[in-house]
């Protein structure tokens, strides 16, 4: 009996007995690609960090969030999944009878995964320890893979010529430029970007932004001055389309570029220009609610960089003002959980871009991972202010370093090692993030060591520097930070009374630095001091001329501390008492404004030795102020009250004589006892130094 036509129309289309091979290959490959993401956090967290059951940190799995545990084989697992995806995609791409859209989809996914695998070559070789490298068992022929990628991308671009496949073509252009940068073919990559921008209409804003961001990322890493022009055009494009999130991002990139390129003269103008955008907290509360957390991150970056600028200029009040605004923002974000999504995605942000035809495009941006942003904030606070006074619990520098390092070896939530990853990340990003965190750890440890040194806690300094050396060695950071380490060891040797060893370390630092740089100038001054070069300046004209040259170099830049040192050095060589006093007063004012406490106390010592202006009461106040500053530099935590040793001894001795002349015999006795304590502590420190740092035996 024939079936009515209406009934036939209602019958469902019969399903195929098997899944088409192409679809099966593609979706299995995508699944393997995405599953590799679940192993990246275990690649990121070093084995020496305690598991989550000790700290409570969790990680994402395919079945949900679980307590973090280590997997020594995580890197191999992630790479195997990516290689498996590549094999499946390659088979699928070369299948006959694929439509253009199917071939473009296979080609784009293959190029994306291949870029992740190729990007692992350098990090695996350069960032892993010997023990970790020995555990990498998967062998990848990177040259052959690079050749395969070139072939696939060429054919994908040919398949995606149709206008309705432009999405595939644009993404392949991005991968192609990224791979060219990866191969150190910067000119080729720039040519790809230039051609792509010329071919992309103004309405395709997301692709144009992506191309510019990729270009700027390369220029920033290379410290190329071309970055300033590219970011200016990038910002103008964003303003023309009314994309304020992108405008804010452009401003942060411009400020960062000024820091990277050391454009100190223009930096304040750039910061003031950005103040109109970042001057109030409304910058992150207004605008698209989906990007509130991203705008908050940008605001925190702005406040950090502004604090660093004012700290460099020795403007402590303004540096404090920026940090006073920053920390409540951090607390607010933590309480409200505003950044938890960004933390779990490893800083990946989706920015909606409304366009004139009424549609909305999407821009994916890698912002700073939240664990790195927190660490940068603590480090910026230390560098911007260097507040060294008070007891161990009151010293702000030590408080910030302790806060950052509290859980440095523990998988603790919302801390250094708590960062997730998105499917847009690969093994290379996980290893580079680990490298970045360890770099921040080493840098904050060196800042802590400097603070302890200024507070004369030399035994703690030795232990901390040994840990720093280990971190630098284990994480292939020693070469990039050896000049800082040599300078710190030079300071240590100099402070404990071992000038020969200090000279050796200062000369090592000197050999690692470019002549004319600010740090080289600091090393030169310290080396001259260790060699006794600042004695007899008024009688040794050659030595005096050399000091004047260094003083002029100090005053030539925009670094407030160096400016103060420059005027202080000029006052040492000036035979005219009034002129010398005027230079010393300028140095004193810079130190007071910037709260450069050690130099401040040193100027007091010089004033009370050479420039005895005013009545005896004024001189007494200067001596007592200097003594109090020296005591606040570590003396509050010691029974003998000894803080900064050379200055403390100087002030105690001068006060003893001053009290004796005034007939204040009880005060004289106390000052004499204080001087004796300082002398005993200096002898103790010298003995410690001789035992732990014996002179080098000549060969």
C-alpha cells in the first residue's frame, strides 16, 4: 500500500550507520588538543612545591576541580596528546573529496596545534633542569613538522579564498606570522602582517587588532623603538571605533614601552596623559560588565608603573599615594572574587567589539596572569619605596617580601603557583610562566637581601643569597642576573669589612655591565669606595676630577637617588665651604623627599663632621636624628640596639664627646656604652665574614 506524501515528509532522515571519517578525525583531534590543557598546571608547578593537600590549591580536570597533585609525567602527556592531534589532523587534511571549508578547518587546527608543539622546542631545552629534561621521553622532529606546517598553511590559504571562509584565512595569517617570529624571521613576519593589514577591511577590527598586538609583542620583547609608532596607530584605530577597552590596553602598552626603552624624559608626560583614563576607579566599574576584571587589571598595572616612576624620581609621597590606592583595589578584588575567572583561565580575556553594522566581534587577549600580577605588585611596592625603618614586623620592605614568599613552596590557593590555563595555551606558555614566577621570586629575594644588609642582619643575608643563587642556577637565570648578584655580594663584603673581596665582586659586576648605564655607575662608585678612593679628595686633584665626572653623570639623569648621590659627591670635592654646604643641602632635600634613609643619615654624619653651622643645640639635634635613623635600621630587634653599624658608631662617638663638653655625664656614659656595643658588633661581624668568606688564594 503506498504511503501518503504528507507521511513521507514527516519521516526522519535515517542516520548514517557510522560517523564520517573526516568528522571523527577532526573531533577526536580537537578533543586531544583540549585535553592537553588539563595537564599544563602540573607542568607549570615545580616538583619541589608541596601538593594541594598541604595548601588546598585545586586544578581543573575533565571531571571538575580536584586538589592539586603533582604528575612528573605531565609534560610528556600533554605533548603526546598534541602530537596525537597532529597525526589525526594531518590524515584528515590530506583526505580526498573534502570541501573547502572542511579542508580549511583541518588546516587551521593543524597549524594551531603545530605552532604549540614547535614553540616547546626552546623552552624545553633552555628552561628545564637536567632531571626534568631526562624525563622528557617524546622525540619530535621539529624540522619536519615545520615543513609540514608550511605545506598545510599554503594549501589552507588556497582553500580559504572564498569570502565566506575569511575567518580561516585570517587565523592562518596570524599563525603564519607567529611562526615566522618564532623562527627569528622578523622581517618576513612583519611583511605578512603588513600585507594582511592592507588586505583586511577596516570593519574587520578583531583581525586588525590581533595583527597589531602580535607585532607589538615582538617589538616589546626586542626593545624596538618602532613600538611607539605602532602602538600610537593602534590606539588611534581603537578610538575611531569607540573600543575603550582596547584604548586602555594601548595606553598601558605605551607606558610599558617607555619603561622598556628607558624613555625617562617622556614617561611622566605619558603617565599624566593616561591619568584622564585611569585617574579614578570608575575606569573598571563603568563600561562592558564582561570586561570589568580586565579593566581592573589594567588599572592595577597603571598604578604599579606610576608608583615605580615616582619611586625612581625620589618622590615618596606620590609613590605612597599610588600604592595606597592600589592595595584597597587588590583587597576588594579578592573579597568579591572579581579576578577568579581570570586566574583560572591564566589571564585569557575575551573583549567584545561592537562594530557599525550592529554585529559584535571578539578579541582574545592574553593579559597578565593574576599570580604574576600579585607578585609584581609586591615587588613594585618594595622597589618604589624601599622603606627600611622599624622593627622586623614594622619594616614595610620586609613585610612585602614576606607576604610574597609566604607560600612560595606550597600549592596554596590565590598565591604564586595558583594559575589555570585555557585551551589557547600550550606547554611553552606553562614553562615560560614558571620561569617568570621563579624570576620574580629571585628578584624579590635579592631585594630582601639588600634590605637585611642595610639593617646589618648579615647572617640572614648570607643564607638568603645562597637560596637566591640556587634558584637562579636551577632556573637558568644566573647569566641574566649575575651582575645584580655580584653587586649584592660586593655590598656584603664591603659592609662586613672585607674590601679585597668587595673589590673582586665589584669588578665582576663591572665587567657584566655596559659603560654609561645607571647600574654601571653605581658599581663604579662602590668600587671606588671599596678601594679607598674617596679619601684626600681636596688634596688629590686627579682623584677629585674623577669624582666630579662621576657626580656629573649621576646628576645628568632622572634617577632621584643618583641625583642625590651626585650632589653629595660634588660637596666632597668642593673646597669652598658655602658652596659645598649648598650642594649638600640639595642632596639632603632629595633624600628627605624620597625617604632615602641611609643616604639621609650619611649626610647628617658629613654635616656634623664638616659643616658645623648653627648653635650647639642644632648640631645636637642633627646628631640625635642621625643616631635614631641608624638605630631604626635593624637596631629595634637587637638587645644591644645596634642597627646600621658604621653610622651608629659615628653618631655614638660624636654624641659622647658632645655630651661631655656640655657636662651631661649620664648621657655621655650611655653614648660611650652604645659606641662600645657598636664596636663589639662590628668585630663580631668581621669575624663572621672572615670565617665564611676567606680571601681567594692566588694561583
